[in-house]
C-alpha cells in the first residue's frame, strides 16, 4: 500500500464537495481520477497533499515524500530552473545541509536529463514553453525521489505532441521510481496512455471504478456519458 | 404578502448595519490573520533560523529601491513645512527656534511617518502583489507541497529586512529633511545657516533619536508583515491580487498612524 483513502469527506461551508470516498493506490500503479469540471478531482489531490484539511475520514500513506505536479506548473518565476529544481534540497530543514553545491548540480542535471531537458539550468520559467515548464515541474517534483506523485491535469492546455511527451514521462517515472501516482485528468488520451485504473467522480462521489478498458466499454450511464462527452445522461453540468 | 422578516431584510437600515457588521468581521479576521502569521513567524525563526542570502537580497530591495522616493517625499515635506514656518517665525521674532522646531518635527514625526507612507506605497504594495501572485498561481502551494514552510520561507527575510532597513532609511531621510529645511529657511526668510544649525543642535535630543529608530523598526516590520499577510491570503486571480494590494496599502497606512499614536502616548505625554 502506498496511498489509502478511507471514507474521506470534505465540505466547503455547508457544501459537501467530497462525499465519503475510498480508494487505494499501490506502489508503481497509476490511478486516473476523471470527471467533469467541478466534480471534486483537484480537491482530492489537495487533500492527499495536505494543502487543505479534510473534515472526516483517513488518508494513509507510506513513509516518504508526496510530490505534486500542478496544472499550470507553478514554477517559482523569480528563480531559474536550477534553483527551482533544487529548491526542496536547499530549503528543507532535513535536507539543506546534506548536499554540497556540486551534489546539487549533479542531481539537477540528472533530473533534467530524465525529462529530456539537458543544459537549461540557467533559464528562467518565462523563457520556457508551456510543455518545457511542465517537464521542469516534473523534475522539481521528483528531486526528492518521492514515493507518491500527484498530477493535477498534467496535459491540460498542451498541444497533442507535448501531451504525448508528458504522458510518456508519467509512465517512465512510474517505472523509474516505482511511485504510486494519481493523475487527475479529463483527457481520454492521458487516461488511456498512463492509467492502470480509473475512478470517476461526480458530485464528490465515486460513480465508476475500473480499468481504462472498462471505461471504454461504456457499460454504465456515467461512463457512456463521459466517453461520448454527451450532455444527456445522469451527470449534469453546473451552471 | 411580505413577512416582517423579509420587510426588515429589504430595508436600507438593515443593509447598512449588515454591511457594517460584515466589515467588522473582515476587520477582525484580518487582525487575526496578521497575529497568527506573526506568531508563526517567530516560531519559524526560532526553529529554522535565518537565510542570510535571502535576507541580504530583501534588504537591498527594501533599502535601495525605496530610497529615492522616500528621500524625495521627506525632503519635499520638509521644504513645504519650513517655507511656511520660517517667514512667520522670523516675523514673530522666533528665528532662533526654526532649526529646533524643524528638528523636533522631522525626528519625532515627519521622518518616520512620511518614510512609512513612501515605503508602503513602494515596497508594501510590491510585497503584497508578489505574494498574492504566487498564491493565485499555486507557487505558495508548491512550496508547501515540497515540505518547506511557506510562511518561514517567504516572510522571515521580508519582515526582517523591513525591521533592519527602515531605521537606516529614516535616519538618512531625516538628515536630508533637516538640511533642506535650513536651505529653504535661508532662501525664503534670509535666516543664516549658522543660526539655523545652532538651533538644530538644541532640538536634537538622544531620546527623540532613540524613539525614532525604534518607531521606524516597528513601522518597517509592520509594513512588511501586513503586506505579506494580505498577499499570502489572496484568492481569486487577477482581481484577488488587486484586492490584496489595496488592502495591504490601506492596512499599512492605518498601522503606521496607530503605532505613531502609541509611541507619542508612551514617550511624549
């Protein structure tokens, strides 16, 4: 077990946004959380990463770091790529004295090579394309060799080729560091190319759980509506 | 048929009082946020220490970039006051006290307060918009997810730079203000430099200097803490950044006036 979520509930004021959901993700497994906008997908990631507190339930994780790749990369725009990637190693109290400048340079170079961006240490985020920023944010996320990686819409806003590249990195990272990964997305290509399992959220509840192949079978009204992107079905778009 | 409760809710008086109540809640909420961050900041300093590299960068930003505007504002205020006062004082036979009056005015009040206003508009707004942008673009969340305390990382160097740099800026601005007061008095009322600066020494008390330095440090810390807190709790995109910046400037101005009143009561009553 790497992540186990049990009976998780989150309310904003009186509105229940996550309503008693439970799931597990094992080491080396990629779970895709899908659903229409406003279904609570990103909230689940924020709860697991500890950015927001939950009201009830449990989140159990194996010891080790949790990393997160944000939807819009969230690179520190006042720092260059080297400082962005080495940020946790330089600023975390338990790590800051562990690495020399040479060590940091080697680690950053190695992580950049892993995401196919050699030699851009001195560039600033504003000098990079959206796809490159996303890959740098991957490198920053994996710098501490986490055992859980959370991806918030990793391919949103990218062109198809960049999306494919990012999807390949998610799969290769799964093999490289054997981390448990959760990918929040609503892009079919990302689900099919990266996920081992899929859960679908609607109104804060899990309405489908299965493999990507099961999703494509459209056996339930929810999966049928999602795959066909239909406005007709049990899931209503919020105004 | 409209019920009494609905009628009351629709009335202008109800709306006015409900708005006042809402503003009071927001006011208390902001004070709570600033206090909470302040305590957390002290905890972070004791627990994690200080990053001197980042502190040096913030000191440079706080001091160097705000110096021209601060000196201009304090200097011009001094010119305005001395041009108004010098003629009258000479007419009333009080020419010997112009330097003394200007010194007390600048060291006790104008230097610190006008510098505070200048630094709020220059640095406070910049700190608030910087942190607010970091918040709405999830950079603050990214710091937290990387297991680095975002309050410690963002606030310690900024608040400490305010505490360190503000007294230095105020000392320089006050000195320039006093000198410009002398030049203006000479030009407008023919007062000799010797008479002016002899009088300046009479009005320069150690206690005033000490209070001015302490007050400036408090102003600097308050401006940085308030501005960073307003930015840190921003939400809602570009509009949220604008709201946070405005709030930071207004709250910093209020804090300067309130602290100035506290210091006046503590040391000069």
